[in-house]
C-alpha cells in the first residue's frame, strides 16, 4: 500500500522526493499474478481499468508497486489509470506520488496524467498543490486544458481562495484557454465560500458579456453568496433574473433565497418565497421550512413558526431535529417555555434525537420566563441523557437563577461548569455577577471578577456594569471607584450604564457633589446621558438641597433628548421642597402638566410640604383643591395641617373621613392636628 511513504510526496512546483522504488510489494498473490503476465502489459491495463472503475485506489497503487519491484513493462496508461483511481477518492498525496514515479520509471507524463492529479487535489481542496501542478504542466510543455484549469479553480473554491480563483480565470483568458460555464461556476463558488458577494455578481455579469451560458448552478452559487452576507434583496433580484433568462429553479435555489431572507430577518419575504415555490411547481423540503421557521424566529413571530412546523406533515415533509430546533428557538426568544416543553415531548414521541441545541434553546426559554427550576431540570436532563452540556446551556441556566435572585445557585452552576470541564466564558461570569448584584453581594461580585482574571477570561463593559450594580445596591462607593479605575487599566470604555451606576452609588451614599461631577464627566467623555443619568443627578441635588442645580439639570434634559419620568419630577420637586422654595415647587407642578404628565402623590406632597413650611396655607389648600394626583396619608396630613392654621376644623374632620374611607392607617398625626384645630376654634367662640 502507501505505508512506505515517510513524508509528503509533493513539496514544491516540481519536487517529488519519494518515488515508487521506495515501495515494497507485500501481496504474494498479486506478485504471482504480475509474474504470470510476463512482458505482456495488456492484462495489467485491463486490471487497472477495472480497479479504476471500482474506485479501488489502494489495490491500484499496490499493483504499480509490484510491477515496479518486478521490473515489469509500464506505460502511461498504467500510471494514468492508477492516478485516476486515486483522484476518484480524493487521494491527492497518492496521486502526486504516482505522478512523481512516472519520471523515475521513464514514463512520459501527458495531459491526462496532470488532469487526473489536479482533479485529486481539487476533490481534497488542496488548492496550492493544484496551482503548482498547473505550473509544472508549463515546465513539461503540456498545454493547459479547460478541465485542468476548472479543477484548479474548484480546488480554490473549496479552500476559500477566491483571489487565486479569479487569477486563474484571468490567466485562462490570457492563455486563450476556453472558459466555460464550469469555469465561472467554480469561480463564483469560490466567491460564495469566501463571502465575496460583489465579486460573485461581477462574474455573473462577465458571463453575460462573454456569452457564456448561465445555468441553475451559476445562479445558485451567486444567490448563496448573497444569502451568506444578508443581501436578501440581491438574492431576490437574482431569483427574478432566472425567470427572465428561462433558467430552471430547483429547491436549493429557493432555499438559498429563503436563507438570505432569514439572515436579514425578512420573514414575510421568506413566506412569500414558499408560496412562489408552489406556483412554479418546485417542491419545498425540510431545509425550506427550517429556514423559513428560523426567519420567523429571528423576527420574534413564534406563532407563525409553529404554524409552519405543523404544516410540514400536511405536505408530507418529514420533520427533523433541525426543524424542531428552529421552532423552539422561536419560542425561546419570547420566553414561551411551556410550548417549548410541548415540542420537546413531541420530539420524544416521534423518536427524534434531542440535541444540545434543542435543550439549550428550551433552557433559554425558561430563563426568559423566569422559570429557573425548569431550566435546572433541563440541564440535569442533559447530563442524564449524556447530551453534551455546553457553555450556552450553563450560561442560560445561570441567567435564569440570576433573574430569580438565586445567586447561590448561580455560583454553584459556575463551579459545576469548571468541574464538568465546560469552558467558562464572559457571558457565564456576567450572569453570575449580575445574580450577586441583584442581592447587593458586592464581595461575591468582586471575587468573581478576580476569578475571571485567574482563568484569563476577558471582562466586558457588561461585566463591569454588573459589578457596579452590586456596588450601587450595597452602597459601596469605594469599590465602585476601584472598578472604574480597573476599567481604565483594562481599556474598557465606560458607557451610559456604567456612569449611571457610579452616579447612583454616590447619591445613595450622600455624596451629591461627586454624583454631579460624574454627570458632568459623561458630557466631557461624550457618553450619552439618558433619563436615568439625569434622574440620579437630580436625586443627588435633592439630598444636597441644590434646587437651582436640579432645575438646571431638568432643563438640560431637553438638549440631551432625554425625557423626564416620574422619578425625575419627584426628585426635582423634593429638591425645591427641602430648600423651602415653595414657589419653585408650584411652578414645577405646572411644568409637569405642560409635559402632559400627571404629578403623583410624591410630587404633590413635596410641593405641599414646601407651602406648609413657608406658612403659605392658602397656596397649599388651592393646590390640594386643584390636584390631579391621588392623595395618600401624607397628602391629607399636610392639608389638615394647613387647615389648622386657617382654623378650618370642619374641613379637617371631612379630610379625616376621607382618610378613613381610603383605609389609610397613618392617622395619628392627622388626628392630633385635628384635635388642636377644634380646640382653637372653640376658644375663639368662648372669647367672642
């Protein structure tokens, strides 16, 4: 056989180091047969032709070994037959060794020898060897043929060497070698494999100008190139061009076009293509429906995806694991965990294999729905069923625990990944850190970040933001600053979420000046400031009674295209109240109405508090009379307080009744105030 080879036969343009003389024939029966043939080469030719027909390359090579060892008469036909047998099975190294052996046996190579060897390289995707063989043909003064070049271009396509393929196509033109449909198809396929769709379309145009026939394979390769690069409109344009040119379409044509729509999220176009297939009598298959289901999944239309899955049996199309995986992925995006479980059961009933993709998508559906127990149950099912538990399934399970506040389980899963030799990645750590952040477990979050450094897993901005969220909840401003410094050293750019967390942690800790510095820093670093940024800054102003700054920030939100929310209004009103700016509070309530936002009880109470503190009883009562927000115990207590100073004891009793009707429990302050108000009114009557 070829066991005598100790190194590759082919190392350069025309350098073959191992020859057939190095082989040792080991089949005694074959040796007897060759000896029986004697000097007659015809039996060997017939035997080799039969071996080539049967694609028995090993025996063909062994026969040549034996003939060389016995000094039998050998000719070009013998070698070409053996090389062709190797070529049929893609055994390019054996083919090259045989080609090299022709020189040692003083057998002249011809164009068939080279064509077969290049074809062997093409089938194996050995593009460099194929190109070198073309160069050797020149050295042996053997003219190129179209089949020689086509095989070399095909090898370039398999090796994703589109530039080499185009160079060969140009050289064919320069050498006046006829370029045919196969030549261009192979070159377009090279562009398809290399994701070079513009080059593929340019070649398609060149075929038109060169009057080279374009067939179904031509268009399929070009559409596939467009599909891989999400050029769905180009793909549909080529589909229309096929109709204009009378080029027949096959299922693969539509499948590529549907895939283009799927990758671009154009689910409706994908469904229209399935309809067109029926019109032109092209039968849809499992690939067609799987691509369309995936298109619906990408666009979040799980109902349509399920309808397509159910339509497959009606069309007598066998549903596969891939089809179900696509449908479960559609459900996963919308957190439809119960339906995902139903499809899992249906797969079991049909005897379909559950894959890591199947269960991973189902776990993700549970994660999005907050069903952490179900997610963990599926993860255990993967272990029991010997389905490889991968990074995605673990990360989704950790994320499910994170959403449910199960931080200890999240950490346990992260440890289990390590024990199961499943690669831990940034996403898994991010989910675990977020789980700790939800419970304010600052120390655990920081320790996880240290673990990431130990196992050399890169930290993303999401990682830092999750840890900063833990600092925010735990009121750990020193740890937050340390994390920001680490971001600088790690060259991870801060984003809006980062800055918001830092502003909030300073605000929670009472460092309002530091919060405002961070808000200003966002502007200088060109970090987008959103509603949360301004709300946190205004809350800091509230703590510092910086009402002017609060109102200035409120005004600055317009230029930042950030809309105030209820928290923003409440914080700004509270800042005015704490500074005793009752007029500003009332004006702010008017501004709220201009923004067509309803002031809630918190904003109303802040304005009332500022009026009461400033002894502006009439203003507080007018504000209460014209209120749009629902009242609470604090609201009514403040108004009762105002009534006391206005000696409106009957109004106080009425408000007290309102409080009872609202089933408010915090009545002690209001009751004592009403008692004092009634005594004051009685004293006035006695004095009168």
